[in-house]
C-alpha cells in the first residue's frame, strides 16, 4: 500500500527550532491538511516530506509511486510559454515531446486556459492564469501523491472554487492523494479527510480533526457549520490568535 | 534552427522599425555638413568629401590589408575574452568564495585606464600584435566575466527547487533552467565587450603599432590628412553599427522575447 509516513520529525534553521516532534501518516486516496498560521513552518514541513530538503531528525518514508508539487508561488520558467511550462514535468518523466505537448494542451483547456494563451510567456499572464499553469503542470503528471502549498491563497474566489472542484472530482474518483498545506480553515474543511492543526514556535501538532462525509457531498452549509464548531475550540483560538483582546 | 528561422522571418519588420534610426543618422550628417561650412575643409571636411575618400580607400588593396590586420587583432582579443570571460565567470559564479575573491581583481581590471595597460603592454611585449591583443583582452575580459558571474549568481533558487521537485534530468536543468537565465546576462555582456574591444584595438594600434587602421589614423593625423582620418572614423563606427544593429540586436530581440 502506498503511503507517506512522518515520524518524530524535528527541524531547525540555525538555532531556531521550526518543527518539533511531527507525526502523521497519509494513506493512499486520502487528503490530509495541515493548517496553521503563517510562519508556522508549514512550507518547511512540506519540503521535508517532498524530499526538497534534507531531514535532520526523525524520518519521512514515502512509498507513493509518483508525486508532484504545486508551490505557493507559480514558479514558472519565464522563458517558456504556457504549454512548454506545463510539459516540463512530462518531459522530465521521459515523455516524447509530441505526446507531452498534446497532453499539456488537453489539460490546459481543462484548467480554463484558452488556445490563444498557449504561446504566451508568463510575463503576459495574470496571477490567476499563472497559478492555473502551475496547477496544470503538477496534475498533468497524474501523480499518485500531490503536494499542495497554499496554491489557492493568491486567487480570487471564482478561480479558487474552480480549481477546488477539479481536485474534489479527482478525490472522489480516488485518483489522487493530497498533502495539503493552508492557513485557510474553511478550505481545509472542504477538501480534507483529516486536518492537523499546527501551532507555531516551534511548529507542533496540537489537534486532529477527521471528516467522513465524501468531499463532493460537502456544501457551503457543511463547511460553515464545521468551521463554526472548530472555531469554538480553545486550541484553535490560541493557534490562530483569534482571541478578542 | 527554429530559432534562426524566426530571427530571419522577423528581420524585415525589424529593419522597417529602423527608419527612425536612419532619420537620425541623416540629421547627424546634415549637422556635420553645416559644421563643414562654418569651419572649413581642413578642420572638418564635408560628408561628401569624406565618403569619396572612403570609397577610394576601400578600393585600395593596402587599406584592406590594414583593416584585416585590425580585424584579426580584435577578433583574437575578443574571442579570447569571450571564451575566458564566460567560462571563468560561470565557474566563479557557481562558488561563493570564488566570486568574492574575484571581485577586487575585477575592480582593478575595470578601474585601470586602458592607456595604462597599453604602456605596460608596450614595455612587456614591445610594439606589435601581442601588445594590441593583450590590451583588448584586458579591457573586454572583465565585462564578459562580470556578465557571466552575475548571470550565475542571480540564478533563482525557487526555480532550482521546482526543477528538483519535478526531477529534471541534468540536461533539462542546464538547458531549460540555468542556460536561458545566464544567457540573458552573458549575451548583453558579449555585446558591450565587443564594442569595447573594437574601441581599444584602434587606440592600442594608434599608440603601439605601425600597421592596422589605428596606425593609419596616426599617419593621417601627422600628415594633417583630415578626410582620411574622418574616413577611418566612419569605417570604425560603420562596422560597429553594422555588427550591433544588423547582427546582434535582432538576435537579442528573439532571445529576450520573454522579458518584460
Ligand atoms: N531556508 C530558511 N532558512 C532560515 N529560516 C527559514 C528558511 N525557510 C524558512 N525559514 C523560517 O522558518 C519559519 C517557517 O517558515 P515556513 O515554513 O515558510 O512557514 P509557513 O509556510 O507556515 O508560512 C519562518 O520563520 C521562516 O522565516
Ligand atoms: Mg508557506
């Protein structure tokens, strides 16, 4: 069975402890969210899981057959046009150029990009379009595990919904497992099977919430209701510093 | 290949956009002619006379030999600067210590006036090819070096990380991530290095050799042959403009389409 297992993970930058004793397991087909305030070490944790950074203490075991990463910023190659940017991951995975381009065009259309955008360079794209391209680049690989680092945070509501709908569709078909990082609680409630609450200084997990209702059956009412429930929790109020002063 | 074709395809449009430049050159020639009418033929020969002298000179075998000599020195000097400057600059850029250590050396190279180098080179190498070539290298190498160094130093760590996350093989890392960025720094440095080489070669020849167009300029000066001197200046500027606007600029445009 494919899974990602994090055990007793600690991490420091210099003398500053960023992550302390993190433990969790992500099973195939599951969506696991890590929610916490900005600067809490979420990106660091995700980079450790995705092997973009060396583990200092503890262990990360990833047995998923394939994975890809959508970053907080789009991180497109400025000298490549939309289609070439999307096809980068496919080319790196050894696809023939023609097939890679064809796949990329298909997914670009699915992600709401238009044919006339295909040849554009990133400098001519809006923030939302860049993020679509970045998303398409990660998903065109049909990864078994997807790492998402607040990919929606810079988007307007419409686009956010649109991309989330695509993800929910893939989740329902059990096509994908997601390790999802966000500071937006409602977003996490909409997408996750399990939410871990990360408290800062140093980042450690203080709470765990699970949801069994399938993602495609969750409506706004469900999200609001669950958010309200969670927001009554002392721990959450502390973590997000929501307490009235 | 696709690239070369695109450059050729866009070339007519580029030329067409050059009308403004042509107009300004014509305006410049008009002022020049006015200057001639004010100061007389000895001080400032008319454009017409200059271009006549030029065409006589260009049909003269010995002048062509001088031009070839100068071209040879400039290309050897610039070629070496290009190869050394680019490779050492890249190398220095990849190592933080090396780039720190190279900074004072670059400052010395850039800060030292070329004329001082010429004097030193005359002492070291005597009057000849080596002196000229050495001076050209010393003047244009640091420009290329700094360009390559900065290109490498400013590589985007986030893009490197992206490449790592998608497991780019080494050739993709190099050609798709590093190269376009570095090239966008190195290419303009080559262009300014070339301009520098062309200026310095004339100056070094004028002071340190008995052949090449720089030396011809010295002869024209000693004989107060102003039309020839001006014709030589036209050759220098004309060739530089040809290289810069007809060859390099169209390439630069295609290469940097992705830039803001
Ligand atoms: N490469 C690094 N070197 C030193 N400190 C870092 C580095 N990356 C992140 N940090 C610090 O670690 C903390 C957590 O950062 P990050 O993981 O990006 O948090 P989040 O994604 O939750 O906002 C921040 O205080 C940040 O300044
Ligand atoms: Mg972050």
